[in-house]
C-alpha cells in the first residue's frame, strides 16, 4: 500500500515539527497553524489527523533531532 500524499509542503513540515517541540501538543500545533498560516480561510487547513500522521512519522523515524541541529 502506497503512503498517502502529505498536504504539507517542506516549509510547513518544518514549522509543524518546530512548533510541536515547543508546544508538546498536536492540538495546540493545529490551532497555531490555523491561526498563523491561514487566518483568512481556516477550512483550507488540513484535518487534525494529517498533523498527527506527520508528527508520528517524525517521532518514528527519529528525525526531529536532525531538524533541530
């Protein structure tokens, strides 16, 4: 089964991971992303599960530490 395509570009991915390290909460990252990066139309923000998948992928691969270097 092929992995699902991410709705985030590379810049968004880095922002999400940095925010997660700062806030330690997927829901708070979701709210911050919605407010900061798309304040005019919050419906265009991907669903919360997309954030969860992205954060879990980075936790599983251990690449959060590599991004922070």
